[in-house]
C-alpha cells in the first residue's frame, strides 16, 4: 500500500482562525475523503479547535489535534521570532516535519516569522545558497510558477539559476504531464537587455536547458507573464514581489470599477440577470483564492504559506496545494534538478 | 500677449504614420483651435505629410511642415543610431528644440534611439546625474506620475532622490492645484524593508519633504499604486518597467476574459444591450490611450515618447500632454525643485 501523505497545519495562523482553517479543512475532507491516502495533524489550542471540528462535523478518522498553548502574533518580527515563537502552534507544526511526523507544513500566520523559523528548523538543502518563495500565477493556458516573490531582495546569477531549478521541480510536481518552460523576467526580450546579473544568468540557463529538466525560453517582459508561452518565471525577490503585488492591485482596480459600472443604474442591474452565469464564470476563473498559497522552496521539506486574509475556500486551496505537492514528489524532483545542476558545474 | 507654445512633432514615427500622427493632430486642433496659443512644427516627408493634411482638412494657420528625407527605422539600435539618425525626422524634430524653435518634442518612433539622440542633442541639466522616463498611471482619485520606467536599469539613492524632484515638478506642471505626494516603491511599507539604496533614499526624501516642494509619504507596495493615496511614485528603471508592463498585461488578461465571458452566448449578448453605456464608460476610464505618452525628464528641454502602436486618439493625447506640460512650465518647475535639492545639500 502507498504511504499516506501527512500534512501538518498550523490551525491558529491568519485572520479568523481556527474557524477559517477548520472550515477550509472540512471542504478539503469533503472533496477528498474517498482517497484515504492522507492524514492531517492540526497544531494549536485544543480548546478552540475542538468546538470548530464539531461545528463542521469533522470525524477524527483522518486528523489528529496536537495542542499548543501559544501562537505567533502578527506583530512579531523575524528578529524577535526566534526567541518568542518556540512552542507556538507554528513552531510545533514545522518542527513535526523535522521529526518525520509530516511531509509538508501549512500556515496562514506571520510570513516573516514563518520564513525564519522554517529555515532554522528544516535547514537549507546543502547544494543551495538561498531558499525561495514561489507562487502560482494564472496565464492564458493554465498556471505559471513565479519565484522569488520576496524571500531574497538581492540575488546573483547563481541564485537565479537555482530558482529556475527549484521552480521547474515545483512545476513538474504540480503538473506531471507538462514540460517546464523557464523564462527570466527582464525589461526587454533582446539578449542585450538588462543587468549584468541577468545576462550571466541567461547564459547559464541557456547551457542548462534540456528536454529532461527544463527548456529555457529566454527573457520575458512583464506584459507577457500571462500569455501562457512559458510556465516558470524566474526573478529576484524584489522584482517578483513588486510585480505580483502590482498585478493584484491592477486586478482589484479593474474589477472594482467593473462592479461599480455594472450596478450603476437599473438598466445595468437588469443586464446582470442575463450575464449572471457568464460573469460568475469570469469571476471564478480570476478568483485569487484559487491561487492561494506561496511555496517556500529549498529547505529539507516544503512549507506552504497561505494568505493571512483569505477565507475558508482560500485555505482549502492551500491544503489542496500541499496534497498535490507531496503527491508529485516535490523533494525528489528538487533533488533530481539539483543533481543536474551539480553535474553541469563539474 | 502670452508667448505661443511651440510643439515639434516627428510625424513619421510609430506604426501607420504619418496617417496616425496627422489624424491625431486634427483631433487636437479641433479641440483646441479657439485657444490660439500654440504652434505645431511637423517633421517628416513633405510628400507623405501634405496629402494627410489635406485629407483631414488641416489649415496651415497653426502648423508648419519641415521636410526630412529620412526617418529612424524600428530596427535601429541605440548603438548605431548616432551614426545613422542624423537628419531623420526624429533628429530634426529634437534639434529644432535646441535651436529654440520649439518648447517640447514628441515622437512615436524607436524609443531607444529617441532617448539616445535626445540626450545627445539637448544635454542633461548640469545638476543631475541621470535623466528619467516618467509615465502617467491611473489611480482611484486621478493620476500618478511614475518614474523611472526604464531609462536607467540600475540606480543609486541620489538618482532616486532626483527622480522624486523631477517627478513632482512634472506633477505640478500637469496638476497645478494639487500637491505632489511622493512615495518610494518597495516590498513592504515598514522602514526596515528593502535594499540599502532604498533605505538611504528614504532618509534623504524624508529630510527633503516640505509643503513647498513635495510631501514624502514613505514606502508604497505594488498593490497600493492605484489606491490614490499618493501621486508621484519613484523607483529604479528596472522595477518601474516591470511593474508598468505587468499592470498592462494584467489589465489585458482581465478585459480579454471579460469580453469573452460577455459574448459567450445569446443571453450575455442581450445583457450587453442593457449595460452598453455603463461598460462604455468603464472602458473609457481604463482606456490606455488616455495615458499615452512617456516624458523624458532631466534634459534641457522635455521630450515626449508616444507609444509606437497607439492610434490617432492615443497620439492626440500625447500632443495634449505636450501642450499641458509647456503650459505648466515644466522646465521652471524642475529648476525650482533642483535648487531646493542643491540648497538642502549645502
């Protein structure tokens, strides 16, 4: 029989938790209960978690609650976290992975603290110089993996090459039937464009490009990210963070304006009757909750960060992402890719 | 009597020119003819321009055509431009500004070449270390000035401070009744976030902030650019270029999906009858042609770059931008701001 996947969840992180996290879990269980190939460990305050489990009628067949007295506060900074976060629900959640009790961890709590304690507890893979935060970003044909989204605000060419290996490993674990097509984010598509760091990374990625690992497609500009001609987009954490947030802000600005326009008078309200299902489909396709979950890559175990402000549906998508990542053997994919990188260097 | 504003236009640059540029001019003339405070010099092939002037019934009262045999090709690179672009319509257009024959230049031609020859002919203002490319970006309450958009892919803290002075001068020339509120684009809003360069620029901008010049509002994240709490956004050319193009790509992705959804079946098509005017207003508000025109700042004379692929309406908006910039005394505003910077340094 196949080994069960164990997901460790910090039930206390993010707004409106553990209500949100447990409701998200109940959605995941409903959709996946027939699979019977997973187990969930919930970390947090038993006295708050148990009533929520009852509320959503969650049986204990696939879950276990591990009590923690404290939780990481939103005000905590990465600098104070190490001292203050020991034995919090987040800490215990990540630590269980080190002990071999889980394959992956998930939290909607404080991002800075999560990155710091994950790195401290799980340690970086020995071949790597920096870990990276990767996210999913919709495109015309499906989904991009974009990294780094802010774990490293300054990167050299070797970091970018490592991100390409990490990102394509993640892509292969999520979409085993697709080939990872890697692009480097830049201000133009011509070879002469960009910083010296980008030009060096370009040459190295060109040398590494092969059918077994990833195909390097060259530079990509910001306006082409969603065109679907590529599916792993590599950049430093500063640029990636600004690009992702700018896209979020633009999407919000447009949909807010659209909403205002379509409810501005009685005629437009009538129009909504006729376009209701089409607009619902439109909204569904662009629903940011479906892409909820940034993946911290490069440690001896994957950690997923859910958006703190998401709701139960968003949190469900993060649990599902964890399940798919482990099912797709992310860690093996990363090891394979890093071996490929090592062989190339020799 | 007030001195007339003279705008030098490269009639040959961009797709479908001079048809587009002359049609854009005809729209500008129709809307502004009663003002009688401007004059337009058109640079390009007389034999192609004259028939277009006739087609749009443009009288010669406010315009003059200056013949050029050649034009800058789209394939030209900044490296070869200096040798090959002499006496092209673009060159002659910019050069007329140096001779005192125009207050501002406008071209929809090759961006790289325009930046190189503008800088060569007009020279940088002596107090500055780098020129910058600024653009307009809509927000909830009106318009942002964002710079740099790609003239300088690597910048230090002094460059960013200069961009803040240039950008707020531009903002004051365009919106004389508003106060420029300057923000620095970063990956977080807390003071500890970002690169050392950003932290140094933050401290310098904080010291420079005053009621007469600009108010410094601190860091801004990508998702807040369109919130309208600030109106001058400062960043290096790499980040600015990626952010702007990512916003364009996101807007296109969303509106393409919306269009597809709203024309997917007979019911949604009926809905369009009821929402037609509201959606037209929505489209109008977000129409990128209204923000067409990037402003090259820091030279001894402003140069405006229209998008090469825009149409006559987009080009009209660029001409209008030129008119407003000169009317708002951009060069004086810049000189004032740079004096303020010099005084602070002493």
